[in-house]
C-alpha cells in the first residue's frame, strides 16, 4: 500500500476512535428487562446508540429519527443535546446515559426511557430523564417524541395556518393576539407563512411531560415556559406560558421566529435581546414599561458609563428577572437603525457574530451602520436615552 494511502487509513481510524470516545454508548444496567428476542434487543439498543450518537447534529440529519415525526422529535432532541456535560466542572462527559426501561407496545413498537446520571462526592446526581417511542423500520428502530400519543384525546381547532390543540377550553383572544404578533414578526423578517401547530398546556411541567421530558435539572421549579421547533417549513409551539397576559410570550416568540431564518451561530445575543425588548417586552413588562424603568435608572445615575455597563452586562433592574442595560441600549439602537436605514440594516447588526469578550465585533458593525464608536458610545447613548 502506498505511504499516502497508509497515512489516510491511519487518519480514518484515529478519527473513528475519537468519534467513538466522544459519543457515549448507553449503559444497560443488569436489572433492566430487555426484549427476549436477541435480534430485537440488539437492534433496539444499537439503534438507540445511533440516535444518541447523532443528537448533536442538526436534528433533520439524525438518521434514527422517525421522519414523519421530525417536528416534535426535533423539539425533544434540542432538550437532549449536551446532557453529558457539566459546565461547572468543565467536564464534557460527566453525566453518563443509562437505559432505565423498555416497554413493548407490540412487535414493532416500544417505549424507551433513559436518564443522564453523574456522581459527585459519592452522591448520584440526576441531570435528566427522557421517554421516547421506538418504531421498527427495516432492521433498525427509529425514535420519536410521544407528543401525539400523549395528546390523542385533545381537541383541535384551525385558524388559517394555525392549528391549536387543547384539552377543554381555548381563549380566542389569545389566538388573535398570537396571530397578530406572529404576522408582525414574519413581515419584518420577510418570512413566508407556514403551518404552525400550537399546543395549549396547563403549565410548563405538562409541556415537558407530553414531549417526553420526564425530568430535567435545568428546569427545576420552572412553571412557565414554551418549547418550540421549526422543521420542513412547519413550526411547533408547545405552550406553557400561563403568566403572560396572553398564552404566549411575545419576547420569546421573537427569538423563535428569528432563529427560524438566521443561523444561531452568527446571532449577536445582546442585539437579539434588544430586538426582543423592543418588539416583545421582557418578563411581562411591555417595552414602554421596561423603558420607563431604564430611564429612571439613567436619571438616578447621571454619571453612568454606558460602555462599561454594556460590556459588563449590568442589570438596571436586578432580581430574579433582571432587566439588562446592554439589551435596553440595543433596543434604542435598533429603533434608530430601523428608522434611519430600514430593517435590513438591523439584520446586519444582528448577524455580526456571537458575543465575544470586549464586544469588538459588535462595535465594528455598530460603527459601520451608525458611526457610533467605542470612543463616542457613552455620548451617543445619552442622546438616545434623552430622545426616547
């Protein structure tokens, strides 16, 4: 074999080893009851390992997802991503994946449950537990969220491109408010009108349960949230926003619509949050209410160094639900840019890249679009606050 071919062969082996080391295989405890048929058992476990090994890829590219259930499974897959990691310990493989249950529905269908568990100071720590449905496809099993099975008895009502699923009653005013805000965002982002599935849940706990999230430490004590996905020109919102004036969060809806048209990898979060403040408010405050609080902070701090406060992500209204200075300033900046140059210029600032230390990429884009530099930032922000 030529030397070049040998080197390539060695490279492929090393890459394969690295990939296998990075992708955990599911641990099967000896107390878990497995299918008695050895072929079925091996197909099921091998397929589950394949599903989990591809979970960090784009959801539509996971070859072990049941394609007709991609939309809801994409929502669930987003929640499974990164579950091995312990950011505090900087350990990418701290939590191990354990198979906890397999339930046979019929010869070709199973329910699979698994958990991510780590041990810290001899204490087991549960990161998350999930439940999937598994369907035999040829010699493999493909996996999907149990959303449809869990809501099979729910009622359904269509409003143009919006299909709502609910248990007992539904507030039509909520639907109209949601459609109005959705149309506003879609028009601004020049996004076509695609079908949307909207599930009304009692709370965020129910959102997790119907999707297949049995427990997730990240959501401890969370009662109010939504989970969304976008695949194949369709959108899904599983709604548990019970604290909002309507059964949706206009702030979060902005993020969801933007992420449907712009790669998250290039989005600058402070600008994204600034848009969400401006168009959807924050923490149940309207933008006008959040702005009033911000202007009071400015009045109480006449010597504020906005550049320093921006780069340090300081809150002007601290607490459990803080309002952030950088986000409020970006709301004013976005308002100025859109008024003077139109929304395409806002998109340019939004896509200046993820936040980096010192915000150099942000200030470079800001100077190009507005002439505001790091040197004159403080003066320019005082002018925007005064004019707001």
